C-alpha cells in the first residue's frame, strides 16, 4: 500500500498537535519528526487537566472517523482496558458535520448513475451524518428508501490512519510500561479488519440478507429489504420503515403496542441470534431498533455483527448453565477455554474469585440483578488474570448490556439473566453439549478409522525406507537386526501418537495394543539374537 509521504507527514502533524493540545506530549514525542514542528505554538487546552479517559475521548472525536471507530472498539475491550477508559469511550458520538451535497452527489452518480434517473424523488438534506457515511431519504421505483452514501476519500483517510496507528502501537510497546502485555498490535489489526468491512457496504448487504434468512418465518421481527441490484460498496439502498424508536415508551403505548411484549420478544430474538444462529447484531442501541404495530421489532444498521462458532456456542451454554447452577468450576473452565491465557493461572484462586461474584448476587432478587454489573465483575477478574477474550465475545457482552437497558426501559421487571435461563430450558440447550460431544466422538472415530486404515501403508513406507538404508549400507558392516528393531520402534511411535494426540478412551485401547505388539517384536528379536551368534 503506497501512501504519499506528504499526506502522511500532514496527518502525523495534525494528530500530534491534537495529542499535544490535550496534554499527551510525553506519549507522542517519539512517534514522528512531526512532533518537533507540531509543538511550535501549541498550548495545552484547559481540558488537559481533566482525567485521562475523558481527554482520550476528546482526542478521538477531534481526529475523525478512524479514531472514533477505534474508540468505540476500545470501549468494548473491557477485558484489557480499565472501566474508567471503556466507560468514557462508550459515550463517543459518531455524529459529525455533513459534507456538502455536491461532494456526496458525485459519489452517488459515479456509483449508480444520475440521481434523477435512478430515483423518483430525492431529498438532498441528509437525515443522518456519521463519520463514515451520510443518509438521505428518497424514493426508488416509488418505494420509500434510505440512501446511505460513503463519505468521499474515507478509504484513503482510513488507510493513512491505520498505518499511523500501527506505528504508534509499535512505539508504545517499547516506550510505555505495561502496554506490550495488552498486545496493541493485535488490537490495531483487529480494528483494521473491522473498519475495512464497515466501509464496504456490500458486507452490510450480506449481513442483512443473512438476518432475513434467519428470521424469514418469524412474524415478530421485520428486516428491512436491501435493494441488492443497485447497492454498491459505497452506496446502499434500503427499504424505509416508518417505525417508533424502541425507547419512546409514550408513543409506543399511544399506538397500542405492549412494551412488556416488546421486551420479551426482543430478548427472545436476540438470544436466538446468539445461541441458535451464531450470528448476532453487535450494536443494538436504541437508535438501531424500531417497533411497529402488532408488536413487531425492526432492527436496522447491520454493519457491525458478531459471530459465534459452534465451539463458542457450546462454551456459552456451559457458561449460562454454570451461572444457573452456581458452579464456579464450570464457569472458570469456560472462561479459560474461550480466552487466550498469557501466564500461568492459579485455577483455585480463579474459582474463588468467581464464587465471590456468584455470592455477591446470591441474595438479590432477579429484579435487582444487572447483567451489566455481572459482566463488569467478570471482566475485572479477567483483567486480573490477563485473559484476552475474542472480539466477538466482547461485542456480545456489550450487546447484552444494551439489551438489558432497553428491556428495563420497556418493563421495569425485565431481567435478561432470568430470561436466558428460560430460553435455555425452552430450547433444551442443555442437550447442545451432549450433541457436541457426540459430534466430537463421531469426528474422533472417523479420524481413528482413517489412521488405522492408513497404518499398514505407513508401516510399509517405514519398512521401505529402512530397506533402502540397508541397501545403501551393504558395503558397511550390516546389522541384520536393525530392520526389526526400527519396525518395532515405528509401531511404538504410532501407538503413542494415537494415545496422546487423539486423546480418547478407545484410542488408549488401540495404542496400548500397538505398544504390546511392539514390545513382543523387541522381545522375540532379542531372543532370536541370543541364539543366532
């Protein structure tokens, strides 16, 4: 990726001045020579004495789309960063001054053609303006739609900022104590993958279609139609639905919609996304969820999604069952399986810390148990033991917290933990672990049969190799017993491989049989050698 050196220098200069302005001079002075020029004439602003998390939030807002998105990602990394920082960044507002329509018009018409030929009506005033895109109301074939248009040159800005962030991460690892352990390079790489997906609207098209497919027969939810035939990576055309914002309780009641049913349906729909579909909306804040009459829920904006693999699904179900049954050992095992462990961990201490959290909530009524508080407590333990979780699980924790807040606005007695218990029982998800064990056993058996099937061929191959060695050594003093000793050794190695790698009770039977067979070869060859001299 080629980046114009002048553009790079100008951006470094701008970023450095912003960091200096908010009192971060000590951290940026080694980033780039631009620091020497940037400090000329710059004065710390009055906010430079405010707490560091608040200043970092202001820096992100001032530096634009890439830094806003990075701040939003950091706000979900409660497994790595302090609560003060993640809380501050969770209030980042992705609302910026709109670009003139003359610029946005150029993007639209270069992608899909003249506006007056494509649309029967188009309102040039944006109804929304965020860091990556602006949104307009229009009519496509007389159907009300929203038109999401990517800001000009956003890809070049993101490329430049990612390049700079990687350099900052590298230098921070070297110069700032404690940063290396947080693996900033991996964080930036994860962020880069995320933002490149988000600025390509075709990813959102694919996500929306996947949601439509998953809820095709569910009358409780409506996924707006995306007009794929005309949408591109820079312009997205989506059906406009005139719904009520999910937290506008008065308007919901005025339209005869039952808030309690909306809360229950919303929880059920979201838990299905996680525990059954393994594909969930990762940003279900109130601005992204609307409701219609007949208690229908309408989610929008599918740019940010999370994925739960079958293995993660099994672990999550086990985690929920661990919470339900107050089983700290089970919870600890699942946390260690889900995360990356960077140091030796005292399992007993981890279980004690988890038991302390369970005890903290034990005496409370369901109404007073907060999933946000529970996740925050678990995250404190995770940070203490330096366990790093996959980004999708952090999206999940953030989404559950948002869902709980919305649910309690709709129904003060709503509790997502209690609802999750009912969901697991309703869908008999306890069987999921049994099914996964059976599937693992099936895959193990298939691997075992393949290994056994290929064993004679592998042994023959080993014998041929030994014969070739023997032929090459014919002119040297031969050891006629080498063939059989190496054969026995080969069989023993394969048997030990089966026992250790496949790690299954049946594997031990096959492996031990092989070891006994190898031992017999050694014994018979030894006896033969005694009588052959």
